[in-house]
C-alpha cells in the first residue's frame, strides 16, 4: 500500500500514521496482538470496544491485524471499506493462532502480512486471491519492480485478471521493450481481440477491457527565469505533455541546470507532482547536441540550451522540442520532453552454498520478477522453484562464463529483466565481475549478496574467521601461479587466516601442497586446517587436520580449505580464531 494513499486519510488530530495496527478482543487475542506488535513493529490499538478500536485505527494504518473470528472481523471493517486502493490491508487471526487469513487488500499487503504473521505465530497463512494461488502476476503491481505504474484511468483489472485466471488469450502491447517481468503463456504479442495489457507513455484510447501501465520513461527539461511562478511552469509542462500526446504518469523526473535547482516555482511544481528535480552542470548540458540552441541562454547560464539539453541528459529521443507558454512575453519558462532509452534490469543473484534455506529472500524476490534466468545448470536448477510461469531459462555448462555474461547483459540491454545466478556469493569468484565489466550505465543492475563458501564452511567448522582473514583462489587458469604464490606468501607473513578456494581440480594437484608448505613456514605445526567439501549439500564432509599433518587427498574440486593463523585453536572439537577478548 502506498504511503501517500494512506497519508491522505490520516487525521493528525487523531494520532500519527501507523504501519500495522493490532486489535484483540479476548485475553488470548490481546496477547497475540501484543506479541505481533513486537514481532512486526506495529501498535496495539485499544478502545472502549473492538468496534471503536477498529474505527480509530482504520484511517491511520497501512494494515490491520484483527485477533478475532473472521466473521467478527468482517462485521467490524464492513462500514469502513471504501476502495482497495486506499483501504488498509486486513488480516484476521483466530484465538488459537492457527490461521492468519488475508481478508481484504491481498495485493496491497494483506497476503504478505498474513505470511509474516503466520511465521511469527507458527500459524498457517490463508491466501485466497486467485492470482497468488495460481502464481499469476497481480495486475495492481505488474512490473512495479521496474517502475511501471498502473494508470488509474485505464485499469480494468477485474476483467483482465478474470481472463488471465480463465486462461483466455490476453494481448500484450508495448511501444518499446520496457521490462514487465514474467507473464503467463496465455499472454501473447500476436494480435487477438481479447483483453489488453498495454505498456505505453503515450495518451492512448485502447479497446476495453485493458490495463495500461506507465513506464518511467519521460524526462521533462525545464528552464525558468528568476521568480517564474509555479502556476506558469506547471501549465507549460501540462501543455507540452499534451502536445506530445504523452502521459504525465510516465514522467520520471524534471531536469534543469544547476543554477535553477533552487528556483522556488520549479521546486513547487516538482513537489506537487511528486517528481524528483534533477540538476545538471552547465558544462554537461553544453556538451549535449540540441535542435534549438540559443546564444542568449549561453550568456545567462553558460549552456546554449537548458530545457532540451536537460531533457536529453540521459540520452534518448527528443519528443517535444523547446516550448514556451503561449501568451507569455517575455517567456518565464521553457519546457522540452525526451524519452529515456529503455532500461533493462540485470539482477546478479547469489544462491549460497547449496541449501535452499540459505538462498536470500532478496534473491527469491528478484527471481520472481525476472523474465529470463541465466546461469550454470546446477545453480539454475537450485532456483527453479522460485520462478514464475513465463520465465525463460538459459542454463549452460561450466566453462561458458563469458558467454553467460554476454547473454545476460545483451538481454538486459534489450529491455528484459534478467537474473544471472551464481553459487555462493555472486561477487566472490562469481559472475558479478564479468557481467559488470560488460554492463554500461544503460543497464540497471541489482546485486543480491549471499553466503560464500568461506563463511558457509566457517560455520560448519566453528569460528575460524573470527579475526583478520583473506581468500585466495588456487586456480591458475586465469591468474599466473607467480601471482598466486606472492599472495600466499604475503598472507603467511601477515598472519591472516586463509580460505583457499578452488584448492584442487582434476589436473591441478601440486598447488595446494605448495600453498600449505608456505603457510606452515609461518605457523606452529599444530595450527588447525579445516577442509569442507560440499558445504550445506547432502554430500557435505567436514574434516580437520593441522598444517604439519595435512593430507591433500582429503581435498577435492568442491572443497574449500581454511588455514588458521598463529592464534587459531581447536576448542571442544571446533576451530576457533580468538578475537583477543580476555
Ligand atoms: N561464488 C562462489 C565461489 C565459486 S569458486 C562462492 O562465493 O562460494 C568455486 C570454489 O568455491 C570451489 O572450488 C570451492 O573451493 C568453493 N565452493 C563453492 N561452493 C562450495 C561448497 N558448497 N562447499 C565447499 N566449497 C565450495
């Protein structure tokens, strides 16, 4: 639920905005409410009766958790229900704390809240919205991860949703390949006479039923003379958008030159519309080629164009050249509108060491929003359960890292929402570096961190990384052995705990022995060495030895070797590097 929508209802006289309000009726119901208030960071609302408590909480809360039978909850909220766009999400729980029922506002937070409440109570979440049950996208939030917004005036969500649920053909129409996320196979770009899902920044009059999404694609460049009134700037912006046949819902930001960043009229317009105001240095604007440069403007602010150059500062195409408000002479403001280039989304996803429980929630979220998943087959298989219907999967065998990075970046650049998956942490000997070496500023990138082999193995061994440590890969495939040797030597002299990645492979045997010999020269003979193979996988093996008596035969391709520093000890069978507390 949007903050803004709720704040519209909030009455300051009655109290401050509340995220989650909880109401209990019986003694146990109140206990559950108090527990959930702590667990969810919410507030228990008391009143002379539950009816009064609900009435008080309704206008102030994003969400309500009612600890009572669903029948009672429905009767209490019925008089207040207005519109799903502004009503708080409502979840009811039974006094036995067995079920958390998403009652209303399923796609405005109630489904998620029911799941969180269920976790906090050890209860079962009950979610009945059809799209969630069928794994279909919620039309209210389609493409929200990529900034798409449903146009409230063109939102036949019930009719289009019904077609999706029935499995009837729905036609997707996009002016540009803006990312949407995965869509069911019944959504087609071929012409049909079925309902429409349209993504457009233009003013359109589609056949109905239709849902129209507005991509954050337009930049409105504005120049203003000192003291230009907000009303005039606002009228000019409206006029320019209308002239261009463009929707104000697609405006991503207003842009101007630095000297105008604090111009009150401009700031007022930006604030009133909820558009960020971005300012650029005159030297940046001066370098942008525009159709209508002006020497007068150069003399005033040091760039031949403000409105057109600022609109084009992110690249893209000029849709509405510089305009002034008809009937204002001299003009107080100039406006131009540009369309930003399509921005794809590349999510670089960590899947952890192996156990599905160690895949971060953020990774799960990013995967459900992806329409293309790229990765090594074993990692892709690890995440298949999280993909929504309609997601394309490109799995490739080991050794094709460059091809994978190229594929993922190219698809993101073409406007898709791509997830590139790696084992462990995507940024540790993973796919993040090759992908980011190829991705330019034209691709939106999200990196989801995860649990790397070193910390996973450390957890199984005890606490070997409790003090300064470093990671070294012994693979000399891409790094000359002379470089690796120098780093091992430095780690030995620096008394770092060392995690050795890629310690051994089918044709690489002697490197591990040499590395351990170097480390042994700077460590007592009984310094512990932990070897973990297949951490957090069914075939997991954990062994411990010492630097003096180390058998490299215990180490395989899927092992990691953790060598202690001079302080590391075995305590109670666990490998511990002390932090130095007495
Ligand atoms: N991005 C990965 C590392 C890839 S390099 C990560 O952050 O963990 C591959 C090396 O990582 C393997 O040779 C092995 O040394 C180590 N490794 C990866 N997963 C492992 C696991 N589950 N158990 C033990 N070692 C692992």
